[in-house]
C-alpha cells in the first residue's frame, strides 16, 4: 500500500491523466455494496450529464484461475480524483473484454478503447 501511495504521489495530478487505476473489491458475491460509494463519488465529481466522455469507471469479474472470482474496478485516467479517493492502484490499461460500464457515458467505450486510444 505504501508503495502504491508513493507511485500516486510521484505521478502527481498532472501526469495522472495518462494512467489507469484499479481497485480490487474482493469476493464478487460480497463486493456489490462497495460499488455504491464509488459510483456516488463519480456522480459528485462528474454529475449525470456525462459531459466528460473520457471519465468512466468499469468493472470486471476476474478469477485468475481461482475458484471464486473477485470484482475489479477500473478507473479511466480522467477519473483520477475518484480513483484516488477509492485508494485505487495505478495499473495498465485493461482490455475491454469482460468489462461492464459502472459509471460514465456509453461513448466512453469507443473513446477509451479505440485502436488509437493509449
């Protein structure tokens, strides 16, 4: 955790727009209530209008070969403030396979996962 905080501090807010973030909520069967505060914070920051098409939060059930799957939340670079509040960790851009949109505009799919998006 301290290492992740150091990474967040070192990239700073100005460079954070280039980094994706991930938060593992643990057992998917128990994680649903943990999504509500994340979505509420997103709505506080970006509202319902979804004017910022690059601000989106995605979720995916991942098992990595284990019996039970875990729920991972992926924050696009534009949602840095929400990711930081959720104590999310910097990560590589996720593949769109198996992702579901938790918060944001539907147009985020084509903007964030087009072949030209980094």
